[in-house]
C-alpha cells in the first residue's frame, strides 16, 4: 500500500498529484512557468479539498530534483522537505531528465530498432541540460550541461540512432545535420512522475532528508531564471 504526493515544478509545466499504489487519483497542473511558486501550495490545498484525502495519510512525498528552472527547483524542494519534516514522511527525489525519458519511453514504446534516449532541458542560449539513457532507463552518459553546435554528439551518432526530446531539443534540431538523430515532441507528465516515484518507493530509494537539495548541475549564473 502506498499513498504518494508527487510534485514537479522544475519544468515548463508544474504538476501536483496524489497517487495510490501506482495509480493517480487526482492531479492539478499549471502551464505558466513563472507562476509555479504561487501554484504549488494552492494546488496541494485544492487537492486535499477535492479528494477528501489527508496529508497525514501520505507514505512519501516525491519531487523532481532537477536540473531545470532554478526558482522552480528551490520552491519544489523547499515545499517537499517542509512536508516531510512536518509529517515525518520519507522523501523521494527523481532526476528531471529521468522522468522526461520515462515519458518518452511511454509515448513511443517501440521504435522498431535499438535507440538511445537523450532528454534535453533548455538552459539558455545554445546550452542544454542533458544526459543519455538506454531503453531500460539506465544511464549511458551522466547528466551534464552542453553548449550545442553542429558537431555535438558526432561520435555517438556515427554509431547509434538517438532520440532527442524535451524543451532543449528544438534548438538542437535547427542545427543538427546527423541522419541518426530523431526528434520527437515529449514533455513531462504526471504519469511519468508517478511511474518513477512508485518504482523508487517499492525499492525503498529514499533521499536523506537533511542533505537533500536540488540538482542544479551548474552555478546559478548559468541556469534558467524562470
């Protein structure tokens, strides 16, 4: 039995949902990135009113920990940690890039050939937060920042087909000349957050609460400032 509050304020859309045993019960979303901070607490309160559920009954709180919007990451992590401290519940932190890749795998489960999955989150100018995943969601290359140019990924694309997606993939598509690059429109969904949080819960993959913090990857000066 699991009752989890899922929170994502790191990306373009904010999502808050209650899920029980891996199934979403209620969800609310905001499509205005600059309003994620004001949306979050109001949305949690609304979920409680509309669902008839209570925070005291939670088994865990899950949060997308980054990379992503600097302000969004701070707001989400502070709220999630505050709830966990107050309710004495465990915290689950999930890479935003992993959640985005899960969404891509679910949206396009069978591409007919082996692929690597490359999520991209817009950082600013020609820079992105990115990583590379295999189809089982294990890392092929770890999360990092990358300043894109037409030669980016040249070595790996010479040997592999790679699926690129996420907010940062649009500017890569504009300059990419590699025939093994495939582009698809994928965004984080409440379902993708829930799948990962439920998996982590079953594996007891909780984050040490006092030391949990957003995964910025780089200094504030280089982050998106939404």
